[in-house]
């Protein structure tokens, strides 16, 4: 089934239209007939007998964009002057820039912010290293680190192609958490080089956000950096995803009036997100979790497609010792969590789950099962997409988590911090607001970041991570 038109494929068609009654109606009809979603229409200028209009249309994909333009060109009485892809235009020149916090207007200002006055600040930090948190950007800055090997929906695309995603992440840090984030796209996939590079730039930052680094290397890189640095190191693909899923499951349990710890859960996907989610749910008290990958269920003693991380996970999961396919694991399960690939489960698999099945089909952009197939069978359905209810999106977590960690000048991050973040996200939705189509707050709800930041700061203080309190 084709996707609905999306702002991600938005085009503006500039047309020179003959100023005759009914011409624009024919244009609108052509766009509708081609399946486009007509948006704003602006008059650019009026000339003798002609009107220049910018017509914005949402499409499904690039092929659909071309189809819409072809349909418009076929309308008599107009000339298409240009077609602008609004997504590409929003990236021209990059999406982030640096601003000074106050102007340098005269020599007095220059003497304070630069030589000779700046030497006094340098000398103070030399004597009191912790003052870097107060007198430099360190206290509000995060490095976003990638090697471009596991970009969502795209895979191993390298550092240059990964940069637009990292810039977008930096935008979200600033917009939702007030955090200054800087992207580092590294031209190496060697764990030793990545670890050393991050260690060498870490002095300028109050936190490290690892992003889109493929498993299993990401586990080693994060572990080594956490041991080496005295600031939080957070792999968002792992822990941000785990936090959001835990929050969503907390609210599903509230909605269905079930004990979350007793919900039999199947996780499809044993990469970074799947492993971290399994571990966080285990630490939240869930007893019956089975993890599956391409080779089927993971269990102690399995030989095919295993690594040290899967072997360790096998000891913590699959108490029923299920040896088989994802479909066999789902039989009788309460919850399915997909963190894998498109179309790996079927409606028949969901029909064999327990009463009121919960399905989180989170592969993006194509989920493990199409929402249209799952909706008639699932009591609660969540996806990673914005065009269906219950979007599971890390935006709900990482701005608030890092805001709280920076406010506490935290030395690291721990399970209590992550659990506090999940609880704060979950309880942003009140009991009387919970619904099958509303188990998570909106990603644009500004209360979420504030609530998460407060909870994280409190957890950092209570567990001894904080420098500031």
C-alpha cells in the first residue's frame, strides 16, 4: 500500500498562469488526480494577462513528485517556470551555525573576550580545571559523534553523507533542550581511532552523544569511552530508543491495567537498539523476554550468527528456551517490539499472540508489518513514523536527558538516570489522557524536555554523578 504524501517530499511549482477563470481549478484538479496533497498557494507577482504563482504540493516520493509536475504541465494555459524541492532547499548551506552570545562592539569588549583579558580566565582554569564548566561552552555543549556506518534507513553511507543527519540532531538538541551540539563525522571505522579521537576532543564538551555507529563496534566504543572520560557518554541509538520504548510500555501497562513486569515480550532485532531495550526492560523488572534476529530466537548454546554480546544476552533472556522462528516466539506473547527490518512478521503472527496484543513495529521508514495490516488485530500499535498514532521517537528523550546531565555537570550516565527519564516521559501523559492511540506525549510537547531534565538531574544527584549540587 503506498504511503500518504509527506512534507518530506514537498515541492513548490512556480507557474506562469493565464489569468482566466477556471485555470487554477484545473491545476488543483490535476494535482489531486495525480495523488498530490495541495498545500499553500502564493501569488509571486501579477503581469498583464498572467499570474505567477508558487504552488506547494506534498508527494509520496521522488517519482511521485515527477508525476505531479507532469500532470501540472499537461494543464493548458500555463508554463512551469521552476520546481523547487523544499527538503533540499532547507539543507542548502547546512542547517546549523555559530552565534556569539554578545557582540564585540569596541576595544573594551575586545579586551575582555580576547587579549589581554582572556589570559586571566585561562590562568584561572589552569589552576581550577572544574571552572571550565563555568567559563567555557563546556557546560552547555555536546559532541555528536558518528562514523556513518548505521544511518537509520540508509545503512553504511560514510561520514559526508551522514552529516545532514548529525546537523539535524544538533538542531533538535538546541531547539528542544537549549543545548549547543556539534557534529563530528569521522572518516574512520576503526574503534581504536574513534575512541582516541573522541578522547582528544572531549575537553571542550560536557557530554558525548554517539550516533549511527554499527553494532557490535558501538558497544565496545561506548564502553571504552565511558571508562576513559569523566563526562556522560550516551549512544542514543541504544539508550534513547530503550528509554522511549520503556516509557511507552509503562503507559501501555497503565492503560490495560496490567503489571508490566509480567508482560511476555518478544523483541525482533539484536542490534544496538534491540540489545539495549532488552537490558533496560530486564532492569525494569520484566522476566519473560525473548530476543530474535535473522537466525531466529537467541538462546544459550546457539551457534549460528552469534557474537559475544548475543551470547551474553542469551543468558539473560528466553526463559522458555524457545528455539525457532520469530513467529514461534510470538505465539502467546503479550508484546512485540520490532527493531529490525520491514515485513518480518505477518497478521497471522499477531493473531497468535495473547488477548489485547501490543505491537511496536518500529523499523523506519518501513515497519516490520504494515500498520494497515496490524491495526485490526493489535489493541495498541506504535510505529517509528509520524503519519500514524503513537510515534516512538528519540526526540522525546535525548534533549531532556542531556539537558539534565549538563545541569548536574554529571560525571557519567547510569541506569537510574535512564529509568528516571522513561518515568518522566510516561507520566507526562495523565491517566485520563491515556488511550490506545495516545500512549506517548507529542514530540512537540515542550513540557516533556523540562520534565525529563528535572528527573535526570535529580537522579544524577541521588546517585552521586553530579558535580554541581
